[in-house]
C-alpha cells in the first residue's frame, strides 16, 4: 500500500510539473510585452492594431515605420537568446523559419511562451498566419476582418489585366546576383501578378550568371529596394553584365519594390500585385 501511495504521489507530481510547463508555454491572450521574429509577422501585428504591445522585433521587420524604431534582437534566422530575454517578453511570435531550433527550444525551456507562426509562400499560409497571430493576441475577430479585407483586395487586383511577360526577381547580397525560383514569396508575387517567372523550374534562390541571365531574356526585372541601394543603385544595376543585354534593361522595365512587398507574403500582397500590374512598362509591353 505504501508503494502504491508513493507511485500515486509521483504521478501527481509529474502531472503537476507537466501542467506548469504547458501553462508557461501557452500564448497568453493578453500579453503586453511581445517580441516578433519575422518581418511579415511584425507587419500583421500592426495590421491588427496591436503594435503598442510590441517591445522588440528583428531586423527583417521593415514595415510599418514604427516597427523600425523598436529595439532589435538581430535576425530571425539567427535568434540571440540573451537579446530576446533582455526585453523581458511575455510572448514571442516567431515565423516558422526562425532559428536555430536550439535557440527557440531554450526560450521555451526558460518559460517564455513561443508561438510558431506559419510562414510559407502561399495565400493559404498568409490567412493561417493572420489567424494564428490574432488568436495568440486575443483578437480573433480582428484577424477574421483582416483576412476578409486581404481576400477582397486580392480578388480586385486579380481582375486587372495580365501581361504574361517573362520576369525575374534579382537581389545581390553577396556579390553574386541571385534569382528567385519556385517556392519563394517573390515567385508567388510574380505569378499572382500575371508574370512568368523565368526561374520557376528551380527551387529557392539560386545564383544567376551573366550568361544565364542574358539567355533567360526577362522582359521585367524586379529588385528589392534595400538590395538595390546597397549595390550602387539603378544605373549600376543596368550596367551589370547580363542585365544590360536583357529586354528589361532595353525597355527600362526594372521595377523596384520595398523589400517586404517583394520578399514577404504579408497583408500588403495585393499592393505588390497591383504595383507590378500597373507599372507603365509592364502595361506597355503586355
């Protein structure tokens, strides 16, 4: 009987400890010190009118401007545990692409609630992301309103004429231009804009040589603004080997988009699509 009592107490203790751990890692709906990891995650928090609950974000959080004024915790793919903890968060909203996994696991082990947010390049993932964040922040009604608003805007812009021009998104962060292949947010933006991604047969971001770019002959080149500015601006880009001989350069159809519009599937996705569809050079060639 004594042995049975000991086993019962041990089981109850284990259940109690497990309950405490689970409670510690559940997202508190009324969290007031929230840290976001991932640019579109941050953008959605603001779109839900919950920006005043943020105490920090990462360097990919570029929109709205208020997000750039918050304390930064590095880059969401290389999360610094100490930097996050220094902000004393009561909730972390992290893109599923955040990492390394050990850093997120440590934050959870310490007892900070970490909500992993869907972050795939699809409209379905965007809707799921909005809903997850709204639920985590205790504003599910507001998230449903935002989803309806984004969906309505998408239907409107998808009704605009499509050009079906050959296009590529290029960025240069390492000295070698990289192009956006399939399964990227950039490719999704191109496709929803009625453009043909010339790198759709490749997955992810791939280096693109001058010879390959000339052979692909894109009629539209899309570049993220920050990457363009970091590499000398438009004139330098137009003069690059490979770019200079493309129809896009010849017809002055190099389109600059804000980084999150070009590289993130966020609530402003309809704006990115409209921008590309209504560019004069795109409409003229189409």
